[in-house]
C-alpha cells in the first residue's frame, strides 16, 4: 500500500500537464485514501510493519507521514491498535520453546 502511495505521488507530478490523467489520478487517490484509512480498523497490517525488523516504527513515521498529515493520529492509532491486538491475542499465550521441524 505504501508503494502505491509513492507511485501515485510520482505519477501526479509526472503527468501534471495532462488534465485527464491528473483527474483520474486524483479520483483514484480519494478512493485509495478511503480504503487506506480502514487499516485503522485492521491492526494486523500495522503490527506486521512494527514487528518487521527492517521497518519498525521508523517506517511508519516516514512512509505514513502523508496519511498522518491528512488524518492526524493515524500512526498513533495504528500503534495503539497493534498493541491492543497483542495484549488481547498473544500476551498470555505460552511460548513454545520447542522448534518444529
């Protein structure tokens, strides 16, 4: 999803002189934005980003900056939702130290 945001931003800049394509990109942006904000309701995506050792919180701060500017608190809500998911589903589960093979 974050890749698509960057791609659309690049295409908007590249095709600024094409009114038809610019309008189509803007329409697509509003539709995408609507669904992107639904990730607040699905903490799994944010949890996956936070648990990925190559991404973590820094990735959210950088890649979600535009979304957080349009919808203030998005990053904080995503982190809170991921934490709540962990507390509800995983915090009290036993850790299996045996390796499966």
